[in-house]
C-alpha cells in the first residue's frame, strides 16, 4: 500500500463473533471505553471499537449532534464492518497518524480494515484540518485466504432521534434525515431495509474494497467533492507531515509524548485553533453514576498547561494559535462574568440540557449536551490566560490592542475578586468556597501581569498588581495550611486534602523543596494515591490521571526521580493499546472512565514526561 503500520505499543488481541449488531450498543454489550480508537479530521471525531464498529461520529463539528451514536444508546446509530464468522482482532495506528488499522483473523483467512476521517486532499503540515471533506473512509484488504465480510450501517441523526429515508444513488445509498444527508458508496451491493444499509462481500488475498460515508447538509442539491477525492493514503501523509514538523522533543518516553501530541492535534478544531477537553459527551466518571458531562468545548482552565504541552511536544505555532483564539473569543471584557469555556468557534452560550431518550453508556444517565459550567465563576481562569501569555511572550511580539485590553482586564479582575468565593477548578455544583487552587491562580495572574506590564501599554498598573499579588500569597500561606492534615488543603480553613494543591510548585508559587510543600506532596501520595493513581480527594471513587501526572512533576521537582518515574509509569499503563487516555480510571480495576480521549490527561503526560528529563526546578519557558 505504500505505507507501513507501526504501533504505540504491543497490539492487543481480542476475540469476537459474527452477529446481528443492530441491537448491540455500548450501553448493553459491556463495551469498555478503552475498546475505542480515536479518529479525527480536526473538525469532527469518530470512535471505532476493536470489533470494527464506528459507534460515535458527530459531524460536521465535534459538538454537532451525532449521526452514529451507539456509544450512548443501542438505537442511536452505528456502522459495523467485520468478518461474517468468528474472529480475533488486533489494531494499531498507521505510523504517526490518527488512522486505525485493525487486522481480523478467521479460520478462512485474514483481512484488515483501515479507518480514517479524511483530511482534505493535499493538506500538509500546519494546514491539516483547516478544511475538511467530512468523509469517513473504511478500507478492507484481503491479507490471506478469503474472508467473508459483513457491513451494517444504521445512521441515526440528531443523537438517534431521526431515522433517515434511504434511497439509491449512483454507486451507493443516500440517507436523508433532519438537517443531515449522508451518502454511502463503494464497489459492493448495498441493500436497504428498515433504516439499515447492509452489504455482504468477500475479500481474497491482495484484494481491496474501499467504502466511504460522506456528509453534507440535507438542503440543496447533492454536493460533489471538489478536486481530488480524499483517500486513506493522503490522510496518512497529511498526519505524517504534521508529525514531521513536531519532532523536536528529545526527552523521556518519546513514543508516548508523540502519540499524545497527535491526540491534542486531533482534538484541535482546525479553523479556530481551539483545543477541546474531549471528543465525547456523558461518558461517566463512575459507571451507573450521574457525573456525566459534555466535554466537547474548550476550557480556559486548561490553557496554560495545554500551551506548555504543545510547546514541548509540538512547536510554538500551535500554542500561539490557541492564544489567538482566546483573545478573539473573549471580545471586550468589562464588568461581566469572565467566561471559563467556549464553543470551538468561540461561542459563549453553551446551555446544558438532558437527552432523555438516550440510555447512556452502559446505563449511565443522564446524557447531557451543553455544559452549565459556562455560567460558573471560576477565578483560576484569570491566571491560566495570563500564564499562557507569559509563556508565549516571545512569540506574541507586540501585542494588539484587544490582547492588551484582555490581559489588563484579567489582571484588574484578579485585584478586585481574589477574595471572592467561586466554584473551583473541579466545577462544584453544590456551593462556592474559597478554593486554594483559585487563590493561587489569582496569584499567578497578578505575578505574570506584573512581569508583562512593559508589553501592556498605559493601562498597565504593575504597582497595584504586585501589591495584590503579595496579599494573595500571604493569605494562602496563612489560611490554606491545615495543622490537622499537615498539608495545604483544598479550601481555606479546611482539613480536606485535595490534589489540586499539587499545582503550587508547578506554577512557581512555592518550591517543591519547601517543608510544608514537601509534607503536602507526601500527604497526597500517601492518602490520595490508590492503585497507581491519585484521586482528587479522599472519597473520590476514581483516580484522576492529570492529578497523577501533577504528582510526577512535583516529585521530580523535589529531586525524587525514582518515585516520580514509578508514578509516571503506573499512570501511563492505563492507556489502551493505541496509547489513548480518558479523564479517569478505576483504581481497583484499571478501567478507563470519563470522556475520551481526554486532552487534560495527555497534556499531563507530556508535561510530566518532559519534567522527568530535567534537573529539579529547571523550566525553559518560565
């Protein structure tokens, strides 16, 4: 085929069987989150399981309603493509790409299915994802013997609410439902019945069958793809060209860092540069629980850590685009609430509602779209934006008027509001508190603004910022320490340990060698560590991967390299066979939980891997 297949890790073999898949969804077939591979065209995302079923595709944007949504309900749509007899399978990403190749082995032979969300033909390097043909490509190759294959496509628009009308068109079948038109084409006979498109065919060694599912709005005439049709080869070449520009990282765990950088790029909305928190909505933090939220948006909370990760694993152009998106999205900042998150194109209104008709991943309800956290007060975002600007100060050059206005407004807001209650970085929905992480990030906002003052024009007030910064520091040192816990805790005058305080050394508030900080690091490790993961607080049932990577960084900064590496490996071992991480994992079973793949977890991996290769306290972009 002209390109080779390499894997992040050793392929995992799974057994499967031919079946009528129309009623076998993730909600009731016992699927695990780790079963899914991640496809992206930097506009939308799809998830394909080990047995060849695409159970999630939101198109034309990451946050669009799904057209294939079996991930969240058995009847919400899927495209299964697999052998018609019993099989085992193993899979890998193709080179440095987000194209998945699954090899199926049967008693009669072997066949491979290669899946991709097509990149625009000819798109290379930094241009990948700026445009998208919105096409899901599926190639079947005969490797040995002869393998009978079965394809079953059941599109269901608007999160499974709409069963489309199916009609024959040249070379395939057209599905029209609601605002969406899909067209499935390929060199095999496609048969339609009861809202499902089926095909049965055989591939012998050396034979290839290419199938494609393309999207367009339902209104207007059928659109033809302009120019060269997108292909798997071109899509792999596009990803490989992007990877070739981002090879400067030479620290520990290079394969894991490279894969995480690709995931972050796959979670980037190409036209704007916004990085999503995850590709999914409502994958549960605990199976059967209610903590199921929509993560298909971009959080300012993640900004400075994401900027650092993109800097280390990619190149300065990537985080600079992200900061440009923030400046544009925020617009003029006056007296209104500082918004903590936006849609991928900068939308502000992300009103949350529940999809009552969906049964949820393995019965975990409610299924939510939109996220009510957009209306929360979270003071930490002030520091995240200013920290990002400080990290990028040499790339940003002379700041534009809007950017100066934004940064000055955020610093002034930190002066005025650092003493306020807020919802905190974990987005508490019960009550506001004096969260320590929020206070520390206000300190970061004021510290970085003071350092950036020469770039911020006449409106800069470095004396006021520096004075408030010192007040915040004194308050944190006085009110965040608990004698009972012998650690810095999650909120002022609290004895409850919270892993968010691991941020203190990472943002330069206190060195990891400070006596009270060392005691805090030890307390988090001993009391919140479980099963090789760090929980956010003592009764948190799941291990939070970003918290575990924060512990790695803190231990490395404290000179505890061996302990740091042990924790890094225990966290990273939770990645699936494709190197993908979700938000959390069960510390008892190791099962991945939460939305997936999770940008914050891959950001944490990159930053922690880099830190393991540095002398204590060294930071090239501080």
